C-alpha cells in the first residue's frame, strides 16, 4: 500500500532538498517521488544528501505540471502553513497519515509540498481535497522541506503499522470508491461551461464562484456514482428541450 503514496514536490529550487526528502521518505518506507517542474534537476548533491536513498532519487518522476503529478490519484492533500482567504477542509499531520493509508488501499494518494520560500499557490491548493498543517511552535514554526516531509511520512508509516496490527478487525467497505482527480477536474470543467453557457457567470470575469463551488464539492466529497449522477444532470440540462432549438 505504501507504494501508492506519492510525495510531490512543486518547483523545488535546491537539489540538496530533493536528496534530503528522498532520505526522509525511504526511512518511512515510501518510494514514489514526483518532481513538478524542478528549477534544477537532481545532481550529485541530491545523491549525496540522499544518504543511501539514491534509488528514490533515481526513480523520481519529473513532470511539467501538478496535474501531471496527481493524475490517477483518488486523494490529494496539499501542505499549507498559512490561513487562506477561502478556508478549505483541513487535516493535522496525524489525520493526514490515517486518511492517506485508508484511501491508499483503493487508489494512489498524492501528498503535495510547495516551493521552499512561498509554498503552494491558491490555484494549486484548490486542486487538493484537503490541506494539512503541521502544528509547530507558533513562536518558531520554521520547518524546512525535508523536515515537513519527514513528519508527514512518519505519520503515514504509523497509520500503516497500526493498520497492519488490526488488519483482521477491519470492516469491509461497501460504499462506492471516490472518483479520481482526473474525473473531478472534468466535472468542474463541465460545470463551469454550463454556467457560462447559461449566463450564470461570465467567462471573462467568473469571480470566486468556481472556487467556492470547488470548496463545496470538496467538503461533500462525492463518491464515483454520485459524481456520475451530477455529470448526467449537467448533460441533461445542456440538451435542448422538445420544441426548442
């Protein structure tokens, strides 16, 4: 299951951080590393600081966009240390580990970390189902990238170990699995196009409507069957009625 947990680094600017992150991952049994548009490619410094986790660096997938890194995932959690103008469903580090392990049994999970200096953008954070904040000392909350990854990776491993210990006691899940982020993104695009076509929003100036709708559906977390119903409704609303052009 741990192979289903992706650590995603967005526009990392120091190769040493890549190596330190790889080391943090491997100590906790994680191996899937995605680098989104890194400002520098992994080099000898990354290998050196990986300290035995050079295989994680060597097998890292370098992609152009965050969408590429989270494609095929059923759960995406973004790290955020700052309060946002549009509040989002939040997890602490322990809750993040538990949820990642739980949902990682059904589909890949992406844990997304932002740029060293400025973190993730609002647009990037809105692609996440949840945000996770590490409850550090408010008087000195400075965590470097590898530290943050180590904390989250540790909580993932602890949740996984707890699950292994009680594997025989786990209930059988009967609810429909959640849709992948690719399907959700197509739904959002379909919804936005319907609102533009109906005149509900203007494409040139949509305001915060789509951001608030993304938050609404993120909170609701529709299952795959429920999302199919919503897509079907949108398709039906878009068809001309009998007698109309």
